């Protein structure tokens, strides 16, 4: 099977109003699918289009040694395929909060939680909407400064749809990025 990406774009904007950061995000992308198994497959030359939109606000409060933030958003996600007449939509209204703390001059600790509230459903095809199940996401991470280098890490397995709920050496710093500042 071969997926060929189609043109996509993403527009983002944020504005600072006192301690609030209202934001908007809109993006679209797509892909064309070609089967390597059967040249005359009905799935050949299918084109998928994904559209995402979010409107939200975050409140950032300075605390001793760091910052505390909380916010909310209205998010939509839509996947369409015209040849097979497939459509999947998702709507969320998540509330999130987090904390970033400068533990030392070389280490920053972070933690956050996100939970969908009030509005939240997934609709696939022409079927009825399905209320979302527990979609709580908990994140924890650390950033390390080493001269002009920054190493940011995230713990995995805490929560979410693929969560194990266990922390062990397999999950420790499962995702990391390194940055060099010129």
C-alpha cells in the first residue's frame, strides 16, 4: 500500500490579554491511497481529507518558581473519504490544567491533566453519535538545560487510550527531544 500526502496547511493564532491567552487553530491535510495488492481494488485512488479546528483560552498564573495554567477549548475533527463515502467526526470540549516548576537552574518539571467535559462525541459514517468514554490524559515531564542544549522528556503510560497505568523503566523518558540554541 502506498499513501501519498496531499497539500495541507495549518493556521494558528494567539493573543495575550492580561493573564489570558485566547487562541484559534485551523488546519487541513490529506492523503491518496493506492493498493499494492490489487490494481482494480475499490480502495485504489481513494483520497482522505482531515480537517481540525480549535477555539480556546488558557489562563497563565505566575507562582513562585514557575507557572500554573488552566484552560478550555472547543475542538472539532473531521475525516472524509468521498470514493468509499466514509466520514468520521469528533467534537470535544476539554478542560486542562498544568504546572511548570523550575526545580533547579538546570531542570524544569512539568505536569498536566486534560479531561473532556460537557460536550464530547464521535460519529462514524451515517450512524448515531456515540458519547466519548473516559478520555482523561495525564502528562508529566522534565526539561534539562546543559549550556546551549535542552533535553525535554515525557513519561509514557500514565493515561489515555493506550495507557498501561504503570510506570517502569520501559516508560521512563519514552519520548524525548533535544534542542540546540544558537
